């Protein structure tokens, strides 16, 4: 003690001299402060270790990693905890080398760093930082207080370990298939990154589309996000169905299925994303209510529903072999005689889709067998969602593949699961109860395969009544006796047909007399070379025509039936792209003012306008409906004219109007008057953007008295540049809807032609011509004109409101000119055309 005191006195004790330097305290002992600091550094680790022990995490205790380095808490054993199974944890720990906690600061808020070192990477990647043998996973945690902060750190640690375990289990199953070069899966997708916390895959053209999968404990499932590597490619086409992809992945726990869906659907989804989805005004009668032209509603990763102006509906199903099935979504999948509330059937849809059949789709259609009763009865009400959109054919007798296999998706599949799209039972027994179809006249698939076949007792397929929506792994294109077996063909998915031998000749079924059972079309009475599965032929994957010889009757054209579009139409990906990609109208020269639309939008727009024409005929008093025996034709008549509206039979993308004279009005019209009106209807009325109020205004014009209509036809000639006046100072355009910026006699967008009380309101848009104006400027005038039919006078329509804007210089000049014209014009002829020509010839407004 004396030596310590003497040492302290000699070496450490310093006196404080007033005004001099500050001396150290005589009570400061460096060795003691070092011990205290060391204890302060270890106390947080001890508290963290106690919390880990409460959750059964075994650790090594606090240790110094190396001289001069920080402290660490090494985890020795990771137990099975909530959210992770024992199999997941054991699979992950086999690749885990070390797991350590390190502290970033001594005082709260304290930062913790978790380092997990993995070896034996099960799946390589193309990322430059993931090329080594050892992969490190770092996680950061913040401990706010010393008292309760350790519990939060351990909870977040469990969530991170759970995320690594779930992703490792998913990737480990996928790696067994991906690393097998014989199945060709590695040619469809690129592993861009895998750091044990998330995996990023590249697919699509030049693998420029990416999908990232990671486990989120807050969502208790995998989270899927999509993006693109190249900015010029645009948005990822799967962003519309990303939520459905995540739901499907969490249900199937199969990354191989997700890759297959992404590979087979990026082309049709790219085409679907070409549709305009921005809300616009004027698409309905309610001009103040914006509505989307197209609304994309994903139903599943392989099913998208498209609404057109919330009026028509299309169902698009993605199938294998680069095919899609399109049907009218207004019809129920279970009862085609009923229509879903809120949407309407699309007439002519089947004929329109058939125009886009190409070699790929027609080759598959050639293998279809159509029942003789299909033309007279609705198709089977079996929903498409009960079938898998991907199916792989397996050739040979079904009796040779009796043993069920369990593949990497975890499903137990039947031998015929790859060819029979219905879900197969998990096991086959020697004794199966007979199907009601066998007693009532319609054979079940199990009975059909037994015709002239020795393997009837070995194969039993469920009857049409048992439609189980759970997919079998063979329908995903995965056929392998072990997890590393064949996944898909290098060329992509190939659809399969019926599982029954193609050499069987089926007898004609009995009458359809199932009480309270859906109508399932059976085989044709004529024996053909292929026996199809129950349900409509378009719902099944077409067989491979390269290996199977099909002998059957030629396909027939469907008659016009209201339910015809409920039968799915098979189109190839190229055909779908042509259907949904904006392009000029076929057979026309593109112009600068032409609105480029997709063929589907033009067809639906014309169909929508044709339906609205029927409504106009019903609401206008001077128009009468004329019954028509032709399908898809709307006919009506006014006092002196008859018209017939129908689609262009070649393209079904334009709406044409044929106007004929009534017997009592043949001498009224000039030979080309009706031709001008027909052309005006095609170019200005039934054209993009297909506004119904434009058609309403044209219907009122068509119902006008002959004298007024003749003058309007002559004005239309000026509008369409079919007639010219060299003395005109203004160009003329007849407005069918109220334009913005003019006198708001009616709201903007409403019909601009009003016929009431022997008066007609017309709106004209005048543009100054034949004058030198500064670049970028244009002198325009909106001229509302009211013509009194009885008194034969035309006046400027003034807005008679107390709060209205004051009259403009142009309105005063036009009003004065028309009043002077009415005084000088003779009362015999109609004054509408001369009054307008007087304005466009003599109106001068100072700039």
C-alpha cells in the first residue's frame, strides 16, 4: 500500500496551480477505469444473451474476437420457433457457418449488427459481389433503452432468421430443378442476385424484366415485386398482376411455377398494357363523370378481366403453347343463359376474334371436335378457372403410369395429370363407386376409357361432377420422378389434350337427362379418332398435332347465337399483340389528325355506338325503329329517310350508315346528298373517340325537317372541304357537342344540336383563313345559331342569364350581321345556309 501511495504520489498526483495548467485528479486509477469500461461493454451482451436463452437460442457467451477488436456474441444453435418448421431450420443451418452479434455503440440508442456467414451456396448468381464461396448476410437492429430494448432486438432477429429460412427452403427446392440442364429451365430465367435475404430473377427479352422475392414477417408470406433493368423498355408488364403472383406463390410455395408463369405471360401482359386506362370525359352521357376507357382487373396470375367503359367485359385466360383463350365476360361461367349484373354481352365478338386467327391458333383449332348439339345448345357451364392453364402431354397408355409422384411443388399428382386438365385424385383404388352418369346415359371419363380397352379396371377418372380446382404438378409442365427430373421442354410449355388413347371409337352417349345437373356436351354420334374430356373443347389444352394423327369432320362456322362469345376463342400471342396494339385503320392512309387505336378498341367503340344508336331511336320522337332480320344491324327511319347501321364486314372496326330515300321523298334529295351524310357519319360521328353525345346530336340532325337537313348537308360540305367558297374569310366546322370556350348555352360536352318547339340550335366553330397572322396564333369564334323553322329566320343564340359574361366583340358583330340579313333575305327559301355563308364571307373582327 505504501508503494502504491508512493507511486501515486510521485507519478500521478499533481497540484493545481492557480492560473496554471489543469492537473489530473489524484483519485483517478487507470486500471480501475479499464475494468469498469470492460464491464460496461459486456453488460449489453449479457442482457442480450439472457433474452436469447429465453427463446432457446444457444450461444457461446461474450468473447473477444481478436486483440484490439470488438466483442461478439456467437449463436451456437437456432431452435425451431414460431413461423419456421424444424425442416426449414435444419436445411438453413446446414449452410450456416457462423452467426454473431456485434455492438456498434456503448450507450443507447445502441446499434447491433448481426452477421450470418453462409457457405455452399445452393444457387449461383450473376452479381459481382456474390461470386465467392462465402456469403455474408448483415442485419441491423436499434436498441433504444437498456431495460426493454433487448426483447425488441431478439424479436427482430427471429423475424430475420425466419425470412432467411423461408427463402432458403423455397430456393433449395427450386435449385434442384434449375441446376438440371436437361429440362431447359436455366434458359428461361437468369439468377441476377441471391443473398439469402432476397432473390432477384431476370426473364423476358434479354432478361431485362426482373422479379424480386423476399419473405416479410409482417405479411406472413412472400412479397413479390417486379421491375425492369432497361429504362427504354418501360414498366414491367406484370405490375398489374403482381399481387396475384404473390398470392399464387404463397399458396403453391413453388418458385418454378412462378418462373413458368412469368415466362409464358410476359408477352400477353405486354400487349394488355398497351390499352389506354386513363380516365376521360365524354365517354358516357354524363359528361362531368370521368370514366376509364379500359379497366384491367386481374383475377389470378392466368386470368385477366378487361372492362370497356364499364359496359363490355372480356375474359382473357393465359394458356400454354403461347396461346390465350378469350371469351365474353358478361356471361357467367356456370350458366351461359344468364348475364352478370353490371356488364352487357358484346355482339359480334366471336366473329371479330376469328379474324385474328393465325397458323398457331388454327392448327390447334383443327384438332378440336365440335359436338353436333353445340350449335343448338349453350356450351358446358364449366368454368375455365377449374382448369390449369399449363399442361404437358404424356404419350402412351394411362395404365402404364399408375404410380403417383410427388414433385418439387409438394403436390401428389396422378399419372394423367399432365394431359387431363381436371384435378386428379390423390390416390387410385381398385373399387370405385359408379358415377351417376353411367346410370343416366352419359358416360363418365372413367367409363369412356374402358371402351375396347383392357385397362378399364386400372384407371378411374372422376366424373364431370367432381371439378376440384386444386392443380396437379403435372399441369404445370413438371414431370419428374425425382425433384431433379424434367421440368419443361426447352421450347416452353406444350399443351396436352385428353389422356385417353386416340385410337378409340366412342359410341354416341345417351340423352341428356340429368335432373338439376349442368349440360356437358358429349362425344359426337360419329366415331372419330379422338375422345375429348368433358367440358367444352376450348377449355382443354390442344394435343400435339405433330405426334398425334387426328381424323374428324371439318370445323363448322358457329351460327349467330347470343351465347356464341361465351365459348373461348384461342389466339396466339402474336395475334393478341395485333389485337391490342394501336395501329392505323386497315386499308386507310394515316393522317396527322387520325387517332391511333387498337383494333379491339375500334371494334368495341363501334359496338358501343351502335347500341347507343338504338337508345337514340327510342328517345327521339321523330325517329322510328325498323325491325331487322339481319344480325348486328340497326335500322330506323325518319319522316323522309331510312338508315341502316352495321359493321364493316371485312374488319368489323368501322361503323357504316346506309341511307335510303322513302318513296314519298325521292324528288327532295340530290343524288349525292345522302352520300355526303353517310361519309360524314363515318368520319365525324362513328369514329374515335366514340362519344355517345356526338351520335345523339347526329340523330337529332337526321330527324330534322328536309329543308333544314338539306342546308345542314351543304354546310357539312364546307366542313369536309367538299365545297369551297373563294370569298370566304372563315372556315366552318359543325359542332356536334358543345365546345369549351364559347357561350355556355348547354354544359360542355353535351349534344350541340337541339330540336325543340320548331326551332333548332346549331353550334359552329369558325377559324380565320386567308389572312397573315403571327406564328402560333389563331383567330377562332364559336357561333351558336338558332333557326326558327316557322318564321324562317336565323339569329345569334344569346345566353340570357343575369350572371353571364358580357357579350364579346365577335358576338355583337355576328348578331348585328344576322339581324340585317333577316331583314333583307326573301322569305321563300330556307335562310339557314345563306345566313351562315353571309357570316363566313363578310365577318371581320379586329385582332
